[in-house]
C-alpha cells in the first residue's frame, strides 16, 4: 500500500476530529463505553475518507522532459572565455 500524501492525511485527520465532536454532541452520551464507540466510529470514518480520496497522479511520461542518465552521450559543456583572463602580456 502506498504512503498517504499530505492531503489524505489532512482530510482524514479533520474528519476524525469533526465527526467525533459532532457525534459526541449529538448523542449526549456520558458513559465510557458510549464515548469509546463514538471515538472508534470517528477513527473509522477518518480512515475511510483518507483511503478513498484519490491519490496524487503522476505526470504523463510524454510531458516529462528527458533527463540524461549517467552513461548517456551528452555534448560537453562549452566554456566561454576559458583561459582568456589568465594570459599576461602579449
């Protein structure tokens, strides 16, 4: 399973917080078991939001510029004015 990106983590965490607070306020429960069930429900909802959110799509291969890899033939860099400033005299 790929690692979640920042948006998935943010939306999942926000869902956990808001869902848990909303469920606690709406249910008006005071027992430890009721609070535990609502917290577990909030966690499950946040996990579902993070997992079902579409992941970041990679760029199309044709849209990516070709970067030469080590060992590929490349033209050498041109040195402009190489050695011109080191000559003295003549």
